[in-house]
């Protein structure tokens, strides 16, 4: 499992302490998986008997949530089967989930070499996964808690787009913004809040739905795995497509994806692109505030700055065959 570029335990990439128990659990055959920044995901075992081990050093309570989510969505979207888990940490053993290793290649690597027809076909397969997620309903938005996936409402600054932006003013990269740029961002945040408030339906959001967390068949581009569920929550049906299109510039892939999702997903309104980017703004702000930590955060910071200076959610990004309000062109 990946989340954008995992590094070896003890390398400095992990955001929590690496215990001796964790090292013992990993053993000599553990190899860090490339793709994420958590430093907590490893390939274990030998050839033909490999599995993926996810440690929960930073947030042990999340192990129960992730295990429950993998059980909930199994057979609906392609996720790994849980082989073994420990959802409560002890002084000797960290919380962990041991999962089967799914076949396939990371979508970002595959797209770099694929032709136009292949990219278009893969986009339709990705849209089908997005459609299934958007059709898994919940009664209210919020974060998942515990093995029963209880939904607790967002509180404080996490309860709204504008309050979330305000909360990031004094720290991280946004603390260095000019007053003019930050005021412009608040204007866009107010626009995003209006769009988000108009969405009545709540569904399962993966919330890290990007090409590094998708595996595809190397021959067909069909999705074989959706990985890294640590940010999943109950929220907008347009959060995941906003995440996926955040940095996308390929008109072939992006256009096919947007069209297929609009055609397949339940109740998609005309303003799909605007809703997608409004729903993604919270995650974009959170990532941009960490500019300097890694290249993806730097890229998010530039998109957010462009968003503020353009004073709109598009920030000059492609429309993927949709008009400026999100309707079909």
C-alpha cells in the first residue's frame, strides 16, 4: 500500500516514533513501499508469498477504522483482503494491518507510458470506482470512529471551508502570504462554502484518491486496487473526483474521466467541476500549508496561490470538456 512515497523505518519520513517492537514485527524481510510520505507501509515476505504490512505508529486508533472500511467495501471496489490485524496497540506491539498484495502497477507510472486510447479506457475504469464510492451513503458528514464506523461531526475549524482557511493563516506556508492574497483566498473559500452547502447527499469519501493510490492492470489500465484509506470519511460525492483532478492536465484522461463520472454517478448536477474543486479546497489548503515538506505540497501551494490570485476555483486549470460552470460543453 502506498500514500505517495513511503520511506524506510527510521529514515526520518515517519511522523511517529519507531519502536523496537515495530522493528521486531517488521523483521529482516520488510521493504518500504514507494509512493507515500507516512513511512509506515512495508512489503513483507518472500517472492510468491508477499503481503503488505501497515503500521499505525502515529494514530493507533485508526487501525480499527481502516480494517472496518476494507471489510465494508470489499467486493464493491478493489481493495486488499485483510490477513491479520491488531487494532489496539500495546507496549510490545504496535497496531497494524497485514493485507494481501494486490496485482497491478501504480496508475501514475502507467499513465506516463500509455497511449491516448489506453488512457481514455483507464479513465472510464477509474470513473466506475468513483461512481461506486459516491453511491455508498451515510446519514451525515464527519469522521469515522471505531470499528463500527461511527460518524462524528467535524468540529471547530474543520466544520467549514472558510473557518479551515482562517485556521491556517498563522502557521505553515500560508503565514507568509500577503494580506491581499489571503483576503482573495477567503473570497474563493466563501464561494466554495456556498457550493458545498448546496450538496445534500453524503457518501463514503476515500479522500486521498490520486494516481499513486490506484493500481491498474499494466495491459488494459483497468483498476485493480484502491489503497491507503487513512483519510476516508463521510462527505461530499465530489471530494474524490476533485482530489483526482487537482493536478491533472491530460485532456484525454481528465475529459474521459469527467464525462464517464457525470454519466454514471447518481444525481450529478451541472456544476460538476465547480463542486469537485470546491469539495477539494479543504484538502488543498491543508497540503499547501505544508509547502517545503515535499514536492506535492509545493505543487499544491502553487495551485492554491493561483486560486487566490485568479479569485476563482479553476485557477487556470483545464475544464476537461466541461463549460466554466461545470455543465457539459
